[in-house]
C-alpha cells in the first residue's frame, strides 16, 4: 500500500525460465491502469523519479535472474484505488526472433486522512447538580473519506447527555458537531475528555482526545427563617388589626 503525494520503491526481478536457451535485447516499459471492477482505464498516477518508464537488459542466461529497482512518485490527487502496473516485455531468442509478453502488478493507493476539531466550548466552573452545555465542531480536512466516526464522553464525577454520538461515514469537506450537556454530581476539580475515533481506508483506527477541567462547587442552600421574626411587607394578623373608636351604631345609622 502506497500513500498519495509520496515516493515508494518498486522492485522487480526478471527470470529466464528456460533451462537451456538464452534471451537477448530485453526491452521493458511500464504503463499504469486503474482497476474498476472488471474493467480498467489508463491513468498516470505514478511517475518515475530520475528515470524513465523504459529500461533495457542485454542478456539473461538460462534460469538466471536480473533485478531492477525504480523510485516512483504518486501524484497528490490520486483517487484511493488499486492501480495496475503493466510490465510489457520485448525480447529475442538466439536466432533474433522477437517475442512479447506482459505481466501485471497491482498497487493499492491510499489518500491522506485528517479529521480536525474546533475549540471545546464549556464553562470553567459549575455547581453540583447544575446542567452546563458543551459544544465543538469536527471537520474532515483530509483527501479521503473516513468511516465509523464516534464521539464518546469519558470521565468521573459527571454524566453527559449524549454520552455517545455516532456520526458514521464522514466525506471529504464535510463537517458535523457535538452538542450536549454535562451534569456534575461531585464537588472539586473534575476532569474529563471527549474521545473522537474514526477509521481510515485500511480500517486503521485513529483517535483524537479533547480534555477539559471544570471546578465544581457545592450548591448554595437557603437559610432557615425564624418563625417569630417579622418579614417586611407582611400583613398584620387578624387579631392584631388596629381597633376603631367609632361606635358601630353610628356606622349603622
């Protein structure tokens, strides 16, 4: 497996499988195809470094081998697929008769995967039982699709809602976000993290961690009121209402 925009070594060994006859004037040249199921189409995603696609071998004796090594470069925008290297042969027997042949070598190419996140938005302090909001964004800034993206909240002294968020497959240039709430149930310095995991084209698991620290205080309690203490604004009790000096008879009259 080779990486786009990087170099790799292509090693080839040529064997004359005949036990008694030599071959001469071997000419070989490379062409490259992209595999698309049953069909293939030519696409130049590889280029030789400091050499050409064609090389020559003067002579290979019976049952002998000759090795050649090429440094190849993969173009940066190569699609993540398997590309076929066609090794085309032209050679002659001792009588000068021309013979041709072709061998195929498959080379899988992968693209760079990269997932980034924004800053984590979360308060630096809270109280026990208080629900605080937290958010952050994630972006696929690489050149290849990633798979099975998952966000998980980890830590002690709090609960998260949601605790797990499954995003699934994440296309190039796509963005998504985590929006949730944390509720702390213990006082003191509480530490936790959000863990983002995803898989690249080869199934390799990659992890990103976003840590946070929140200082949690005990919730404030209301003081108990003295039942004998007058509260400003309270109405007097019925038996404490001011008495009138006006006779009831006069009011009736």
